């Protein structure tokens, strides 16, 4: 199921980019807090989560987006005192609605909704547990164009997915706050006006 999801997202983004009216690529530094108490007890909160994101304008205010993020954490189980290491991968994509300009000196706001696939591999002193699940992701953000083709972005998002590990249901998602740096791709992406905003 995860492989099919990856292929679907990749094909959708490639197809859309061929006829895109605007395209942006950005990298984000997020802090991630899981909504799983067991995870927080072992690994803590506010974990560093790097992310790569692609936005493709398809019509008017609407964009397709895709992202990939990788989370690596180490900790100690407070009950067993065993050392543990977790690796989570987040692959997501969906639809975004933006109001404003992507241009130097201009602000824009966005809201996005999508599907996320989250996989986890946990190594507890050589005992490997793996799980994955597909769920949803929602987010909002503010973008500011600060120099030529470059922009910065502040964002908040939440994702949710579940899996079963050792016959127990586990939540894989959580809350993230992030700051990103991005740039425009293509020859016609200097300014992207939308129908509901005027400069």
C-alpha cells in the first residue's frame, strides 16, 4: 500500500509540473511533537524534523503539493531502561489554497489538506519493530518574498495515521511548527497573482 501511494504521488506531481503555471521548491526546519504518549516518554518533544516540499500551481489560487520529511530520534525507555532508536518517514501530498502574492516584499497565506503515509522503524537494543499507516495532514502557513526569487515561510501542520506494532495500535502522527526557505522555478514565476487579491 505504501509503495502504491509513493508511485501515485510521484506520478501526480510529475504530470502536474509539466503544465504548471508556477512551481516552487522549499526546505523546512520543523519541530515535531508526537501525539503518542509512549513516544514522547521515550524520545521527548520538539524533535527536529527536516522537510523538502514542492508546490505546483494548477489553476488560479489552487496548488498541488508534495513533501518528504525524515525524523530520527534516540532515547531510553523509562520502564525497561533499554536504549531505543526510532526512524520515521513522512510522505504527503494534496491540495493547497493560497491568497496573496508570491513576490518580493509581498505576503501570502495558505491552507492545505492532504494524504500522508508514515512509516516507522524502531530499534530497541537489536529488537526491530516496523509499522506504517496512511492518514491525513492539514496545515496553514504564511509566506513572505524577501529577495528576487526567494521567500521564507512559517507554517503549522498536523498529521494523523495509525499502525499496529506487537498487536497494539500506535499513533504515528503529531504536530509540527516550521520555518522554511524556498525559491521559484521556471521563467514565469516571479509574480503569481491570484484572483481574490490585488497588489
